[in-house]
C-alpha cells in the first residue's frame, strides 16, 4: 500500500478501499473524536431498513453495491476531508451524516434519488431533534450529490460529492456481474485500490487509483466518469482546493 502513494507523499489518505476491498484505516486527525450524530443515525431503525432495501433494489436494477459499506465509507471520507482541512468539527459531523444517508432515496426510485433522499433524511433528522440549520446543510448535500444536476452548495455538500465519487472499487461489483458486457462493472472491477488524499498545506485533494489495465483501460474510466470528475473539481474548488487524480502513481489530472 505504501508504494501506491509514493508519488504523492504529502497529505493524508482520508479514506478508500484497500486491495482487499475493506475500508482503509485512516490516521486520526487532530481533534478527531466520536461522531455522535452519525452513531444516532446509524442506530435509526427505519433508516437502516431503507439502506438495506436500497441495496436490494439497486441490485435488481444492475447497479453496483450501495449498502452499508458505501454509506459508511462515504460518511467517513466526507468527515475526514473536512477534518483534515481544519473545518469545524460540527460541520464535519454533518458531512458524515449526509454522506451516510446520501443514497437513501434509492428506496423510492433511482431517478432523482438525491431529491427523495433529502426528504427521507428530513424525517430521520427531525426525529433525532437536529437543529433546522444543520438539517438544511445535510438535506442540501444529499439533494445535490447526483452529477445530473448537483451543485456543491456548501462545504458539507462538497465533501459528500468528493467522497461519493471516490468510491470506485472492485468490491462494489456484484457477484455474477459481467465485466465483459458492462463498462461500469468492468471499470469498477479494474480499480484495485482507491484513496482520496488531502494535502491541507498545498490545498490539493488527490484521488489515487490503482487500475488493472489488463481489465480496463484508463480511458474507459474517464469515458464513464468524466462528469463525476468535473463535479469533483468544482467541489474541491468550493473547499479552496485543487482536484487531482493519479492512476498507478502517474498524475493524469
Ligand atoms: Fe447517489
Ligand atoms: Fe453514492
């Protein structure tokens, strides 16, 4: 793993998946503690049931993994990005919750799941007595995470976009998927490691990918993820940073 980051030694990898597909262990940021609101949301029975159902429904439609693994990973990466950039811990906590809940709207339909998800989140957050201003930041981040119409409207929203779009990895490909027929499955399967690195000192956010080019060419990655990458660039700008990508240690953006 250490060699994979050899070309970008500065900054901290804030989240991603290892070659085995597990969430990467992240060095604790200064001041990082528990995330109580995230714990409360993770214990919310209806929210949990909906995330389980989302994953089932998306499986039925042929989409990659969207269950607790994706939810937790996006929540933690969003939290870590803001924490490592020195943002207020409360704001980082809201990003963790928005990241965790961002795909919950898929329980209704894939179409416009950002919009429906924001309203489902409203219900959950109301039950947990979250302050209206905090709800607004979470709801707007969820409602703006899709590349078709999303805009990074706040630091919370920017962190969720970056975290969500960074989660490309072979462990998201379902058993029985055809990597020959489906470009999304193929590209996800070809990504053996993915990390997002924050360099607060140089104001850069770098998505570090290890791609097995025997399975998918780098060009295929950009073919399907160009819109997402443009969205990440804007999100990074919202956070006062530049967005970069390295593939197999080589800077490509
Ligand atoms: Fe989504
Ligand atoms: Fe997502």
